[in-house]
C-alpha cells in the first residue's frame, strides 16, 4: 500500500518539531563553550549511542542495502577493520587530545609545526567534511524529493534548501550541546526503522521471520570474504580490512566532527568507554544493514518488483511503495534521523574549526561571527547537494569513501609526521605538498594499473596519499631537538 505524500509531510513536520523542542531545552545560554564542546559535561553513554547516527547517516541507512546487489557483504570486511581503527583512536589519539585540553584537534598541528601546517590541516578537514556532509544530505534530499515533495510541485533545489534550512534552525544556537541529545533520539528512530524493515521483509520471505533471516544469511548476496582473485580485486579482504582501519583513523580520529563529541565527555576515561562501546554496536548494526540489503533484493525478486535505476533508491522504493503504512512512516522517521544526525554535527564542527582554526578567534569571542559562519557553511552544502543531484553516477557510499581517500590523506600524513618524526618541515612548502599528494594519488589510482601488473586500487589509496605527504614533509624538513607532544 502506497503511503500518501501528505501523510509523509505531516510525519516530517512532527519530527522537526521534536528536534526544535530538544534544541530549546538544551541550548541554555548558548555560550561558545556550550556550542563547541558542551562545556565537557556530556554523559558518555549518550555520546556513544548518538555517535551511531552520525557515523551511519543516510549513507548507511539507504546506500548500504542497495550496495549489496553489486558487492554482496564485502563491505563487512572493512567494518572488521574498523575495530582496530577505533582501538588506535582510543589509545593513541584521544589521550593526546585530552592531555592538552583541545577544543579543536587541529590545535595540535599548530603547537607541533606552526601556522602553515595548522591552516593546511584545518582547510583539508573543512574540505573533507563539507563534501562528506553534502554526500549524506544529498541522499536524503533525493528520497524526500522523489517520494514526497515532488508531489507538491517542488523542484529538487527547493527540497535541498528546505532540508538544510531545517538543520540550521535547530543547531545554530545550542551546537554540540543540542546535538549530543538530539542524536540520541535520531539514532533510536534509525535503528527502529531498520529493525522493523528487516523483520517485515523476513516475514514475507518465509513462514517465520527467523526463517526469513536465515534465508537472507544463506543467499547468494551474503558472501563476506573475498580472497580468490587476489590483490587485483578491489573487494580483496586484506585491502578492505586495511582500508577500514585507515578510514576510521582519519574519518574519526583526525576529524573534528567525530572528535568534538568525544571531547565533550567529562574526561579521557569516559571518552574511551564511549569509543569501545560505540564500535561494538557499530559492527552489529552494519551487519544488520547488509542483511537487510539481501532481504530487500530477495523481496524484489519474490514479488516481481522492478529494481530502481539507482541502487540507492531500492530501500525507499520498497518501504514507501510496498510496506504497510505504519512501517512506511517509521521509515520516514529513520530517513530523517539518518540525515539530520550527520549533517547537524557536521555543520557544528565546520563552524568550530573555521572559527578557531582559520579565524583564530578565542572560544568566548563574537557569537555573531559564529552565527554567520554557520550560515555560510549551510549555503555551501546546499550548493554541493544540488550539484551532486545533477552529476552523481555511482553508489553514494562508494563515492563518499573514494572522496575521503583523497581529502583525508593529507591529514593522515600531517598527523603521522607530527607524532612519529622529530623533524621540522619548512612551513611555506607544506600547503603545496598537501595539494600535490592527492593529485598524484588520483593519477596512480586511475592510470597506474598498467604499471603494476593490473593491480586495482581501492580505498587503500588513502595510505598512499598519506605516505606521499609524509615523504614530502621529510624531504623539506630538518632534524631538531624536539620533545614530542605525545
């Protein structure tokens, strides 16, 4: 039974009203210390659970189930690598950040290297997070436009503008203090929607839901490990596992967005508890989304449902066109949660980094300046979302991870050089190295297979990218008597 667009719009309106209520209750005096790090009073269990929403986002909620059709469960190999990556973040990076009381983690680069590295690292974070946020918001705006707002005569650009305007409205005052608590609600809706869809699909595939889940787990879609084709296969286990480790280090440990929530905890011990609890749940939830993907394809085959042209639209097509009305409404809530839980924290972290790292403002200065920065990033993300709508051809999660391999590589190289080298690079050459390394990595990934016996690069190009930055810094540096900040 197809749910009416007006009903979907009403559900979305009620959901947004709930977010505004949370913002009103948590914003307090709206001081910069509340906006940036929640005055370091966030309970770690709340942070851990809420981080799931920001990490999963619309990319996991929508894109991973659709990705199963082309890659089976190969993505789970990367998820296993996440476990090692989060352990490294918890034991190496978090102690560094807490020891020095950082609000922006890129202050480390300033203290270790000086002005040029600090600005370079901050710019690459801003670039990475703007692109990542736009990818995630694009997915949800696409679904809202296709299944809801197009029926009211709205164009896609207006759908995107409404989406980003709503996020700006409830985050502009409270920042991270609001987000920690709103993410708790949003993660709950996301998981309830995914579990409800999994259970319903399973019940339609077999005599009982448990039999249906077993059918998904034993289907041709459920292959997890890929060894047969060796290193030339982009789905090779070792490449995927290594990519998972690296992606967590850069997209969590070196990312102001994710670290800002961890740094809002009361102390290092609480933050580490948050990290370890979070990763265990994250692994289980990612497997659930892969299992759901297998179920959606089996459901489409069993009931002769035509597959959408874009795999990212598989889940919403079935949920809004073939699921019971009640479950469809829950899906809409999960969809909105997946969008807002990542985009709201991204806007906050971008504002934080630009305010503290680019403008070098003090934490207690000029709230109006912070508001203008927040608005500026909202408009920039809106423009990118519209561009993605007219240009994107590949699956969204694949596109996101490919982009991250190039934009986060310089951050990996900069932090690694700071922590494991006692050399000091010449500042003015660093921005050039950070720009050249991703370009060389891109050329190698796209044209280097002929030189390497047919080897196909996957997301492990991130390691090459970071390594080029590290090597470049070594070439333009000199040994110094330096006692590491570690």
